[in-house]
């Protein structure tokens, strides 16, 4: 009996040991597979990031090509002897002003610039032989330097005597991603034309064109993505350093084997914690709404010519009962991710109706800008909120400005319908933070808009030697061409204000005039800076 008991106990211990072993092995395999999957997901995600950046640069390059083709087509019927007549020079200047990324438009005979939209800079310039002639006869000159732009290497593209001058580095300098290296190079020559960050020559040599190429440079531990332009003559390369996970993964797994169960439990605990955090964020926002912890501040919008306050942008704020200020940069993305952003938008409309009733009544030309998200456009509630605001506050339609970021236009059909219905109420619509996305130009022509808000990123460079300083001026000229009113955001210096006013911008906002103000402070500011009746 004792023997049988001991044997049964021994079998039980073996079974328990086997179960423990299976659990450990299963945990190890699970962790191993999770690491492999995680690595692939990271590479896939970062490849998309590089692809988006590359496509953005290619889009800018394509825009320049399209503008060049349009210019050549326009002047194709002009005889050589009449190329430099005043009316044609005036047309060159018009193309120069309205063209995105163009520095000049010119006429070339042989290798000499005979006339241009910037005569004092380019007329009479000898270019020498082109570095490339394309199949359709387009000639290219690179690394052209002029006295006015010593720090810029210009490129000239010419066909049938008509040419455009541009700075190729502008296609990549506007990118805000400092971690990514970007370059433009010739597919056949493997010659790097422009770059930002470190670009290895070995990457360029490896590329044969026609199709995008993705690979990992193991020596440099770098993820590389390359794609050609439409003509398969030039390509864009984008590269991002990776962490040392590939060659260390086996060592890492070996370390995890004895800790498999602990790590498994830790990961499970982390997952539970993240889920609780996610739901607690949503609950905290809903509790804050229920307890009226959200309020609005208003940043004045000024008329530069009259130095008067003509409007305000309503900015949502959150202060907890213990006086902790939670930044909108934190809770707005959290609200969007957790599906409660529309509730916050409703609260904004309610507070504007309450706060601005007297301002609407006393100042008929005064308006309030309200920011909305792409979720608000898709919700189907926006039009009802606007009508309710007009009714409860006594506002006129023109006194309300709906500000939509570029993401709000992603669903074209729904956005088109929503914006049309908004404008049918007499309410005006603005595209906010213009120029920070890749599709901004198409929005200006496709959607019915009233205002264009120039992003602070571009305003900051006005009056400086920054490479992107000209971008704000191109945006201004586009807005003027499309007859859009403009508001420049983030104006902080008198120099910026003077330059913007000289370029035709009438309205600005920023700390040069005032920070965002609470209701009582804003009314005092409005009365002090109102236009006399």
C-alpha cells in the first residue's frame, strides 16, 4: 500500500512537473512569438512612416513639375523674338507669385537667361552646359548660386526656351520629423542632389528604380525606404535608425527563458493596467464634463490695419478640483481615442453661447472661431449644434467661424456635404493650421472655404533667414488668388506683424497682442480694443 501511494505520489509529482514545464515552454514560445510579431509590426509601422514622408517629398517635386509643364504650355505659342516683351515678363511674374516652391520663371536662349520674373537677379546669367537632358528635351542645371541666395543651391529646368528656377531643398526642409534622414538622388547616376541627415552612398547604389524598395542596413541598423518619381529619373530616400533588436534577439530570448512565467505575468499585469488606464481616462473626462471642470479661454483676433479686436478663437481648458491644469495637447487626443470628443465639442458650443451672448449683440462684426474634429464632422450633430448656438446666443451666422484641421477633410464626400450645410446657415468655415499636411493645396480648390489660418510653424520663420521663410508668402499669395480671408497664428513680434501686413494679411492672433483670456478678462480687452462706433 505504501508503495502504491508513493508511486501515485511520484506520478502526481511528474504530472505537476510536466504541467509546469508545459506552462514554462508555452510562456517562452508565447514571448518569443510576441517579440517576432512586435518586431515585424514596428518595421511595418516605421516603413509606413517613411513611405508617407517620401510620398510627401515626391508630391512637392511633382507639383513643381506640373507647374513647369503648365508654364511651358502657356508660352509655347510665343515667338522667340517676343519672349521678353513686357506682357510676357508680367505673366512670368504672375506664375512666380502663384507657383508653389518656384523662385523665378525665365526664358533661356542657348545657355543664357535672356529675361526672367526677377530680372535684377537672373537676366544675362550664363549657365554653361546642363548636367542632364531628358528624353523630351527638358534640360536641367543644378547647383546654381546667385548673390542673393548664397546659402541655397538652385536648380533650373528648361524646355522650349522656358524655364523655372527652384530650390530643391525646400522639398525636404519643411519636414518636422528630426529622426528621419531624407535625400533626393538620381537613379542612373546614384548622385545625391540634396539631403537632410545622414544618407549612405551604398543605399543609392543599391537602388535600380521603377519600384519602391525597403530594406534594413544591418551595419548601420537603419530602416531604408526609396521610391522613384513618375519619370523614373529621380528618387527619394528616407531612413530611420532602429534599435539593436535583430542580432540581439536570440540573447534576449535566452535571458527570458528562466523568467518566462514572471515576464508573462508582468505582461498580463501591464495589459490590465493599460486597459484600466484607458477606461479611467475616458471616465475622468466624462466626470469632468458632469462636474463642469471644462471652461473656455478666448484668444483675441486682431485687425492689423485698425489695431482692433474683431474676433476670438475659443480654446477649451480643463482644471481639476485640486487646481491641476491638464493641457489640451493631452486630453484632446485622449478624448478622440476614447470616443468622447463630441461630448467636449457640445460643451464648447454651450459655453460659447453663454459667454459670448453680449459680445455678439454689442459688436455685430465680431466673430468667434470654434475648433472641431473629424469626429464631429462624421457625427451628424454639428449642424444642430450650430443652429442651437445661433438661436440661444442671438448670434448672426457670420459671427461664427468653424475651424477644421486638414484631418477633418479626409472623408471628402461627407466633409463636402457638411461644409455646404454649414455655409448655407451663413456660418463661415476656415481651414486651420494650413500647410502642415500633404494635401492642403487640394483642399483650397475642392472645398468651399472662407478663411485660411496660417500655421504658427510658418509664421515663426517670417522675417528670418530660415529656408522655409518663403513658404508663408506662397500661402498668402495662394489665399489672395483664391479670395480667401487670412488669419496668421502665433504672431509674437512686431516685425512679423509688419511683414505680414505688407504682404496683405489683415488678421492675426498671438502673444504679441494677447494670450488666451478668461471671459471677464476678454470682455475688458474687447472693450479696450473695439472700433469706435
